[in-house]
């Protein structure tokens, strides 16, 4: 079943739709990125069709995202001096729980 943009907009009104909003924002950015090619789209489609992300793949993605965030921090520090997070209070990283 294919959702219409109106159905997705309605789903985003839900108070617990934060993760959906994050995914839609990421997808919107991806579709604007000229480096996100048909091969990437096919891989993403396969993952979505499978209905789950294998744990090892989630771990690699987390590592890659951390590396990307670090490179952005370095770029910001090189351009503006200091970290973009210097003024933010320290926050403990969220921990995933295994729910059975």
C-alpha cells in the first residue's frame, strides 16, 4: 500500500511521530544529494522491504554517522574556532534496551 503525502502529513501530527519526521527529513536531504544514486535507492528500498535493519548494519551506520559528525565538528572548529557544542550542557547518550 502506498501512502499519499496527505496521509504522511497527517501521521506527522501525532505526538509520537518524531522518528518518522527524522527519517523524512533525512530522505528529503538524500533526494537532493546528487551523490545519492539509483544504486543507493535500490539498497534503501531493499532494507525497507525487509522490514528490519540487521544489527551489524545498524552498528556500521552508527559508526559512519559518528565519523560524519566528527568531521562536521572539525570543519566548524577550523572555520569558526571552538566546538559548536561548547555552549551545550553535557547529556548522557541514550541506551538501547532489548525488549523481548
